[in-house]
C-alpha cells in the first residue's frame, strides 16, 4: 500500500464516529523502518474565523482497521 492510497481514505473514530481528518504525512521509526504514526491535518474551525487547529498524530497502535474507503481508529 502506498501513502497516496492512505491519503484518499477518511479517518473515523470508533469511539464517537467523528471524521478526524485527512492524512498529510506519516512518521517512520528510523530503527525498524516501520510506520509509527499517521499525521492528520486538522480541520478549520468556522467559529474561530477559519483559524487552523493543530495537526493530530495517530499512533499505529490506535488503528483498528484499514478498509477500502475508511481507516477506523481508537481516538476520541
């Protein structure tokens, strides 16, 4: 699977069903070469005059399932 394949999937929390955002980057463990986390772009908040929030990091252990269209994560 390529990063571009992951970037096209929605990230959804299994805790509250919320769409968390889109993957913009991955972090790689330099020692093992494995993906350690996904970096998800934060949404813009309309109530804060389109102020950008901080990006979210999802650890690989928090990923429950990677499906055809969605990545389910344990993050609230």
